[in-house]
């Protein structure tokens, strides 16, 4: 049986009211302009997270060709998505922010500010010595822009794609059974407790909290590993208040960060590992699709687990992906060595699939 291989963070899911309005903002501000797929269909496999009913949806996966994971921008059709009923704060249970990497933190800061983006505080230095700042999109989602040193392509832009996430948990040791034990974030970059001046301006920054920043010792392998690059997970455990579950009384696909998705190879081995470690698949696309799940322009096998606090982690074993859609050029990854990276020149041609909206 083929072993498990985590290629990297494929995307972070973002529930929105209007897919094209959101996509345009992410394209203009974060360079998410390469369309990997766009599809309108029924979400029929997520019933336990969508009120027990299949839900119509419109989704698109966009990436920044310079490197990093993408955004899966996700909109309900025929249902108004619901926002949290409370002010989400750092440390609330779930995905609080996406990490976006920058080649030059000052240029990123000044450009986003000149575009009218809502900057939360100034450029500051995190406990591991890396400079960063926070920004909020018009849809009330927080992003942390961090200095990055893992790049795939120079597109003459200051920023790249998703480089990780900030996730609120109730107990860091328990959460690490998933994030370190299954996902491979086994290297601690910092582990500190207190109040943090580098988070000034971020909702909840006045709380006493424990922050643990994790990365992976092992370089990721596999088809898209060079494009996705190195990533980090920051776990936050608040100490002086009871955190709220961000998706309390809401559905997957409602407004905000709905999941964190990892591109993987060896789904069968991963399924066994997750079960053995106490985090069995809660969703598996093979339940209704014998071999592969068709997403219009792409296809694969997907599954979900929950971390100890109910945050959704998605796994996708990619089977087919478009390279240049206008030419009908697709690649079948099932015929390739799962540990071998795809050629850089091949992945760079995906920039011809730019979103013009």
C-alpha cells in the first residue's frame, strides 16, 4: 500500500456572499489571479455540516503563481450565508486568520494601505524575529502578512499565496495530535505565553494567550510541493476567557474561513493513520463516487477530519488538473511518481489561466 505524502497546503476555504466580488478583491490585493477550477454543483457529501441537506454552491480555486497555497472561494446558491453572531477574536476555536507571504514587508504594507485595505496595526516583529502585519478584507476576514523565503516564481509582485493559518484551540497539547502528529508540523519556532504587542490592533489581542508557531522539519515532497513551499501553523490558546467556536450554529460554507486543505498522496494510508490516532474521516468522497470526484475542470479524492475542537481539515488527492485550459491541456497525476515534483516549467504555464474579472 502506498504510504502517505503531504505535498503542502493546497488552499484555505473562504465562504463569501459574492464569489466574483471577493475574487476580484483577492486578485487585486493578494495576487490570487490564476484560475485552477471554477465549478457550480451540489455539495451532496457534506450533509453533516450543511444541515442534513445537499446545498447548491459556486466555488473557484485561485492561486498566486509566485507560490503558496490558494483560496477556495465558496458561495452558497439559493441560501444566504450566515456571519458569526459575535465578534471573532484571536483564540476563538477555528481558523482565525490565513497567513500570506511577502517578499518585502514594507512594500506589501504600503501597497495594501494605498489600495485602501484595512490595516490592523503597524509592521511588528513576531516572537521568532520575523516581521509581519495584519489586514482585514472587506468581508471581515483577517490575514497575517509575513516575510517569506520560500518562492516558486518571480512574477514581479510583492506577495505570494497562503503560507499557513492561525488556529484557535482549547488545548495546544491535544491539538498537536493533529497538527504535529498527522500533518507533520513537528518543529516549534516559538512557544510563548502572555500578552503580545505584535498583535496590537487584532481583535482579542488584549487577551492573555499561549501562542505556538509550528513548521515542518521535513521538506514536503510530491507534485506541487515546490509551488506550495514551506508553511506554518500558529496555534493560539486563550487563558483569561472562554473561547467561542467560530462556526457555532452555522454551516460549513457560511462566511469566513471554512477549512484548511492539504494536498496529499496516499489517501488509503492516511485514512488508516487518522483512524488509528483517533481522528477518523468524517467525510470521504468515495462514499458516493467509486474512484474519483469530478469538480468540472479538476478531479480527485477528498476527505475531511476534525481537529479536537471541530475545526475542519480537508485532504485532497489530486487526480486531474488543468494546465492550459484553452488548449485542453490537463495532467493526470495518477500516472506519476507521488514523491516526485512536477517540472517547474509545467506548473509555470498555469499562469496563462489568469482570472480577468
